[in-house]
């Protein structure tokens, strides 16, 4: 059930999903809030997926229990329409919470959220913005902290830097964050390409969707893939050595790491061509 919902949310608003919206809003906010983009962006993305999974499941169960027949379908269509209109507000609520969890001294305040929404053509009161933040909190049962690929990348780079002292970790980290941005912004295409590379066919069945969703939740795989890709970009001569080091650290097969890294690089190359 959850895997199916994950796929549903994953493509909830076609090519204008939470991930794209959050990345864009964090870029706007980062102009005035230095170093906000990471790790708060990654935490906000994970929080949004967690929230929407739970939120949609709760709404669906409510309609299933309270409505019957054709009324149930009509009511669900109304809820879907309302959910899509609330995407910008919910996304910013998740960024608010992520900024607080990141303990940044300049958190995203309700007034800042209101201004961002007004700039985008949405009108909400301060009380409505606060209520949205509380709704996200309650839906997630106040478990706001999120494990993210960004955290895994920082740990991996620290461990690799200790083992291979000749690496330029500052440059590697900078490139890894850029690649992580691409992985989030093009997440659907990235994982569809990865699925095709490993299975030699596109996503077709429900089982395929569930497998894709399972891989999409594997933060360690994403982290090692991004790290390996960043190594290839910055220090191609040592990329094989670092990939082997990543395999030892996380016990993820070298082939799987290479598949993720090569898929990400191919995706970027195809966009640049």
C-alpha cells in the first residue's frame, strides 16, 4: 500500500512536483539566508514525501469510510484538486520545519512564507500559514528529523578523505552538492533511466512501480552514486579506487554504485548536449 502511494506522490503534480518547487524556493530563500540550501533543502524534500504519503493515505481512508459509490469518486476528485492547490503552501511549510531542524539562526518565518506565496500569486493569512505548519507536524506525529542523502554524503567524504589524503575534499563536496541538486530536480527521470539500465525494460507493472519506489527510498545508494559521480567529474584517475572504497564502507556492490553514478552523469550529459 505504501509503495503504491509513494509512486502516486512521486508523480503527483506532473513535472512540477514538490522536489522542483522546494529546490526553487530554497534557491530564493538562500539569497538572504546564507548556507541555507544544504542540508535544509534535502530535509525539506524528505519531509514533504513523508508528509504527503501519510496525508494522502489519511484522506483516502476518510473518503473510503465516509462515502459510498459514485459519491466516493466525486469526493476524492475534489480532494485531489484541493491538494494540488495546496502544494506551494505545504512545500513552504516543510521548508519552515527543515530550517528549524537545521538550527539556522535565520529560520523561515510565517511572514517570509506569506511574502513568497504572494510573489507566486497565492494569498494566505498568517494564521493559515501557521495552521499549515501545524498540520504537517501533526501528520508526521511531530517526528520532523529526516535522514537525508546529504548527511550520508558528508560522512562518506569524511571517511574517504581520511583514507585518501590526496583528495581535494572541498571541491569534491561542492560538486557532490550540485549533482545532488540534479538528482532531486530530475528524480523521476533519473530513476526511470536507472530502472531501464538494470532491467532492460521500462516501468510497466505494479511490481515494477513498487521496485522503483523501493530503490527511490534508498538514500545510501543515492549518496554513494552521487559521491562516485562527483569523484569521476573532479578526479577521474582515482574514481575506480574511490568506488572500491565506497563499496567497502557501505557494502553496496560496485556494479550498483557504478550504475547509479553513470546514470546520473549520462542524464546531465544528455541535458547539456
